């Protein structure tokens, strides 16, 4: 799935999402139960997610500059679409949301590409909404009002109290009436666009027989199974000295004591937390699964009883105090419990946290890098890799003895890690590869080459996959027709 498709759904809803997308296969996420669960979950919760995002944006809780600290980027016109404009701030807002959700760290060239793709999607949105209005489509006011009420309620809940909500409105120089107007405009546009797309590009059902014929006739239209490497890892995190770590833990403990003493979690989070993405929303992280967060954080979140505040939990980012608000099993469209790749119920946790960073400096990073280089040199010379894992690795995820991660799809790992492993032979040792968790040394234990999917591997979901391919083609053709009869002018940023 490309970045703009994700972003486009966040603006005008899900309207062509299949139960299993071809690009999900490419990412190695094609374990059919997990893919079906994720897709169904998206369809059920998409508008709710849209409302929550609106609530955060409108209250300034998600907007953040992508320029360097201290620089102000003046707003401007990114594009003219007939008699409407797309502002540069609209593009930056959607770019920020995508980067926050994906937790990616693309380089400047990739950022520029994302900006242009996002701009294209926002232009399409303008065209679709304008066409919906031209055709006279309408949204019942009671439907919009219900969604606005939900958005306001979510905003209050995230900020912890009505008083905090009113304070935030004052900081944003906005009244509640103005906020409701903003929600109403945005939600009405989203629903209008969704209705028109459903009208112009209704889902096309494909029989199993048709799907098999399409698969055999157009193998190039389907992604391949990415190469898989069986890896063992030694991970050496960048850690502060013990004095700074103890000081941060004490600060986290002090925050917990305030909450235990009766203060609102959201209030303490706003005042204390050093997580810029969540502090202003009372530390709310929303729902997340076991694969979405740091392993130590996930372990605490899934173990902690609902409503209880944890003792400080350490991750590579610092010390966290967290509270679990809810647990929920992902539901399919039919309302049944979804299951993960192992057949277990797919559970998500809704939690909030207070984070106290342990400040790292260049000396900390250099100390970890030197250790990693030394450990790698010893591995290259033939020292037992398993023993090096036992002595030095701080990897917190699941492994077998010797740091064995099992087979990992190269479509599911960070691009810089995949690039560093590309030319390492079986039995070879990688260079030291840094990522957010620290410095990593990998040993390649085995390799499975990229290959086409067999019919049997995707037969169960093939009708949905083919339907998605065809629907996407019809949608692209329809939007291109809207573009061809419109005036679109791209302004330089």
C-alpha cells in the first residue's frame, strides 16, 4: 500500500479496501487471517478514527512543523483546483499524520515524494467533493451532527476534563462553536466524497473462477513473496549513564505518586510527559496491538489490569507510567472475533502514558557504537555468535537461543536494515546497522529467495484481491476523467 492511499482514507473514508490487498502480500502481511482481521477492523472503525483525528487536529494536538526548530514556515497555496485552493499547511498536516502513524524516518528525497503524492490525493479530494455537490448529493444534517457530537466528546475525553477542554480551546483562540463548525465542514466533505465514490465506483464482486483466470492471465499484476532471511541479532542500545537514568525514573515515580494521590492522569501527563505526540492529549495512545509498540511497553500494557497505573517501565525512549483504559478484540464486519496469524484472538489495548526521557548525548551513542563495532569484529573472526548474544545483546523482542529471530520477510523490515542485509551471504555477518532501538549486528542463518505466490497460497482471498485491482483501476480512471475536465495548477513551495 502506498503512503497516499493510507492518507486518502484518513480524509475521505474507506471505499475500495479489500479483505486482502496485493500490497499487503508484498509486505509479508499475507497471513490470511491477520490480513482479513486488519481489513475488517479498518472498515468498522474508519469513520470513528477520522473523527478522532479531526478532534486532535482541530485542537492543535497533532499538528507539528516539519521544518527545523525555531523556523516558521509561512502558509501558502500548494495548488489551485478550479476555484478552490489546497494550502501548504494541509499537505504538511497530512504528511505529519502519516509519518506519525508509520513511525518511519524517510530521507529528504522520500519526504519530497510523499509531499507530492499527498498533494495529488488532496487535489483528488477537492475534485470528488465538488463533483458530489454538482450532482446534488446531500448528507442528512442529523448524521453530521451525530459525528460532530462524537468528535467533541472524544476531544473532552482525551483532554481529561471539560475544564482542560476549555483551556485548550482558549490556547487555540477558538470557541466551542467555532470548533463545531470546523468539524461540521470537514465531516460533511468526507461523507459526501464517500457517498459519491460508492455511487460511481460500486464494489465489483468477482467469483472464484473469474479470480483464478485473472491470476493466471495477469501474473505480473500480483506482487511476489518478498525474500525472507533467517536472522540472529545482537542489539546494543544507546543508554545513558546510570545517574541520568535514575533521575528520570525518579521523575516518573513522582508523576505516579501525584496520580495515586488523586490528580487526573491527563493533567499530570500534560504537565510532565515528554512525548510531544501525546502529552497535550493527556497521554492518550489510542488502541494498539502487540506489534505496534516497544516490547517492554507492550508487555506491561497487556499485563496491567484496566484502570491501574503502572510503576515506571523502561524502554529505549525513557521511563513510562501507563494506564490501560480498555481492551478490545478486533471484530470482523460480521461482528465475530478476529484472530491473529496463530489463530488466537487479536486483542488491542487502549492506553495512555507519561514518558520521561532519559537524555542521551553523543558520548552515549559513541560508547554504544564502539561496543557494537568491537562485538562485530569478534563475530567476524569466528567467535561463537550465540555466546556474544548472551554477553552483549539487549534485544527485547522474542528470540530463540542464540538470538535467532526465525525467518523475517524483507518486505516487513526497515528499509535501511533491509539494504544492509541485501548482500550478506548465508553464514555472513552484517555491518553494524543502526536503527531507533540501537546498533544491530545480524548473522544470516538461512535465506529464501523472492518468488511468485502460488495459487494455493492466496486462493482463499483471491476474489477480494482481484476485485480490489479492478476497483482501483475503475476509480483511477474515473478520477482522471475529473482531472481532465478541471483546471489544476500546482504552485511551487
